[in-house]
């Protein structure tokens, strides 16, 4: 999550400041774990890079491809998850909630967010095809990272690796993963945790 924004910002002086009302609104979110001074610093950085207070879909995709590589479809999909109000932009609240979960959230919070990321149709389950589509995109992103070299040779292909993980997690063999199966499965396998949380 946080990784989607790392490398995108430059620090410059900015006059943008959070109002008292904005601070109070942000504090209402149980996903935001930053102190007020941290919020104000992030707000300044965000507005220096996005003066209108919003990051467009094209900006998000282009800047992440430039900073991290990978296929644009992965970043487009991630943008959809972060754009909670579906207005076609990421505003400061959406941005800071993602950063907060990624950097300050506990393992369960991160895994719950990751589950929602994989659950494309939002039916509260992850089907195999949902996981496979993202695995293919994620493996393109990390193909130069040593994670693949640490896996058994016959599991290097995204489809094989995805099937291996899915079958381990699907304890009731119903062909889909509940959030509890997903969280329990991740926690039992350090390698899965590494893959699931890579670049977040």
C-alpha cells in the first residue's frame, strides 16, 4: 500500500496547511494512525506535488510505472481500490489512509486490506481467477526481485504459484477463500506473507 506512493514525492516548501476542521475529520477515521504534526507534514508534501489536492488516475498510473515498473493494469487496479469515493482521483484522506495502514497498521489490518484488494467483485470472497489475474501482474512487477529465486523451480510460474497458495488456503475446499481462510493461510506461511506484502 505505502509502496504505491514511495518514490513519488519530492520535498519542497509549501504554504498548504490543514485546517482545524480537516484535522478533526481525519481523526474520525479509524484507519489513520498518524499524529497531527505528521498529518500536517504529509499534507504539505501531498499538496506540493498535487496543488489541486487530488492525484488523477493517469498521474497515479504513470508515476508508479516510472517509479516501480510493472504493468499499468496493476496500478490501474490498485487505483480503483484506493479511490474509495469513485470520483476518479485520490484525495488526501484516501492517500493518508493507505499510507497509514501500510506503515502503521498491524498484520491483521494489512491482510484485511490485501484481502479487499484481491476481492475484485466485492462479494467477500476471493475466487481463484481473481487471485490469478493479480498474481500475473504482481509477478511482472517483481520479476527482477530475488523472491522468485527463493521459490521452488516448479512454482516460479505465476499460475502454479497461485494454485499452490490458493489450495493451501482453501481449507473447506469450496473453491473460494473467506477472509478468515486468507488471513490464517497467510500467517501460517512466511513465504506467502512475503509475497502478499511485497512492495506494500
